[in-house]
């Protein structure tokens, strides 16, 4: 099983390609639009592209249940590209990945496909949280380890990009003497920087605000803000510099919190056919020296596809004891013997031999859908085992000795078991090439074939060994049926 890769959900078989566009933190929506327009020039005339839609300052609306809607931001945009086929989708995806890396340095261009299960974004994710923003230094060490992995793409942060701001430190003693409040300072600055609506105009059925604000050169100049006139309590005006100190500083425009603790998420996409769970397993020993030095105030967690996979498989694992208890109870009523129950149940886990033998050569991972197929496979193997064991017991009840009953029951049930196994295996071939159902098909085909061999060869031999049956001598004629 260690050679079988683990998977959460496979990618969608839809033909859309999604491009998440994240410009530097201080980029305006105009700059974001200009970069995206330049990127879209590569889509014009491309034979693999059917059409596309662009969204600037926000993400696309949820047109699919599993689509991950992103929060609005001036430096964010999204392009939904509809290609002409699955093959065209893969060609375009590789082409756009290269364009994003080579021509848009400093901008996070994430080209990905739609998800079938819960959306995770970049598949490999780690979270580091602490009581203060010092966790950013730890995140940098983790990012360095991730960046050294050959199967991981660019490592990005969900925040930790400081933005340049102008800090206005109001001198409260002077402001109080002149009758100026912090609220009046804030209102004046908002009117200059953000603007205020002075009227509205009608456009068809919509009312559009007309906003008045300072010119770009005045809004971006600290000297202009220092000369901003603030009205005092006596009706006179004073410059802002007389009651406040203005200075350039840097701060985190966005701080994501988890459980009310500042938490940075490091994300990276997987390159090649390797699965995220395999990458996380390979990174674990390299991250251990970094994470082991963290104090109890800090929290380190694995997110992404590995975390979502655990959430998805949790309910299945929780119900497995109930499933096994129910199956055992029903089998006990049917077989009425602990020995026969053991013989039937012990064959089912050995079906994993066929599952592994099918998944490893095909390269199919063991994901959520494949696990459901394995659970269904257990029922098929137990059913065949029950049929064979009951046939043996019936023949022994008719007077045959144990050895002869085992041989005749195996020969009698060989044809129906082989036919049902062949029918089930052949029926799974059409879906074996599909992205979503392929792993389940390979797992079930391998398990059914191995289970057939186990039922016809291993189970009879186990029955003979368990009950210590001896082959009758040749001169002894078997009892009549």
C-alpha cells in the first residue's frame, strides 16, 4: 500500500480553465485591469479557446456548487476560460502557466481547473498561527523548505505583504485647544482621499453616485495632506500639520485570523502526477526541525487537500464499526458458526492484494471514490465466500466426507463465480479511462479478480486446514449424494 498514492478528489472533467489573478497588494483596480488585458492578448486567436469571461476586482459568480468564490479586492481578478476539449484544456493550462511565470513577475497567476469535491485552491497548504505577527518569520522558514521540493510550484502567502500607508498621529492636546476632534480630521481626510457623493445621475433604471475628491497628485502627496485645512470649533481653519504629524509607514493591510489568532497560510500547487498527500509525507521530516522549536503559543497545521481528505473520510471511518457489527450479525445468523464466520471474514481483507496490484501499475490513486469502491468490494467477496461455504456445508449434510464436499463445492461454484466476476470486471472497463471514476474502476477490477482466486483456491484450502480434513484413500468410495 505504500506504493499507492493517496488522493482526495480528482479534478473536474469540465473544459473550463480558471485563472486567479492577484497583483501586488498596493495595486489599484486600474493596474489590475491593465495587467489582465495584457494577459488576455495571449487568448485572442488561440485555437484551443472557445470563449472567456473576465472579472476585475472580484471573482466569478458561483456557477458550480464546488466553485470557490474569492473575496473582492482591487488587486484581485479572475478569468474563466472555456476550451474546446479536455486535450485543449491541458495544452492551454500548460501554456498559460508559462506565460504567468515569465511575463508577469511579481504577480500571482494561478492557473487551475475546477474541483469536483470541496474546493481547496492550491493543493499543498500549511498554516502557522501565533499570538502576534512574529509568526511571519517562522512562515518564511517553512516556505524555504517547501520551495526546495521539486514537485511544488511557487509558494505564496495568503497575507504577509506589507503595504505603504500614511499614518496621521493627531496631537490631542493641540487639537483640543483649537476645538478639533479626531472625527472631523477623519471626515476631512475621507473627503479628500475616498471622496464623497455630491449628487446622483440616472442611467436607465440605475442611480449612479457622482463622487467629488482631490486629484491624484494631491491624494498621493503627503505635503498636500499637511496643508489640508481643518475647520476649528470657532469656525476658523488651520492646516492639518498644525494638529497632527503625518509620516509614511508600512503595515499589513490584511491579517487573516483562525480561532481569533493571526494565521498565515502557505500554499503551493503540485507539479506532475504526484499527489498532494505524497508531497506532504515527503516534507514532514524536513519540516519537523522547524516546527519542533515552536512554543506552545504557536499552532502549526496541515491544510489543503490533505486536511479536506481527512474531513471527507472521517464520516466513513466513523460508520465502519457499525457496518462491521451489522455485517457480522447478519453473517452469524446465516452461518450459525464462529468457525465458518471466521473463514468467510478473513478472505475479505485479502482482496486488497488485487486492489494494490491494479492501482500501482495503472498509476491510479486511492481517493475518496476508490475507497467507496473498496467498501463495495468487501461485500462482493463476502457474498462469494458465504455461497461457497454454505455449498460445502450442504454437501456435508448430504453425507459426503469433508474433503470431497470441499472439492465438489469448489467445482460446482467455479463457473457462476467466474461468470459474475468476469461480468463485473468487464462492466467497469468503459469507466476506467474517466478521471473521476477511473480509480474506483481499477480498484474494483483488481479486487474482484484477486477475490475470485481467493474464493476458489485460498478459501477451500483454508477450510481444509481449519477443520483438519484428510483426503480419503483411493479404495474408499465416497458416500452417495
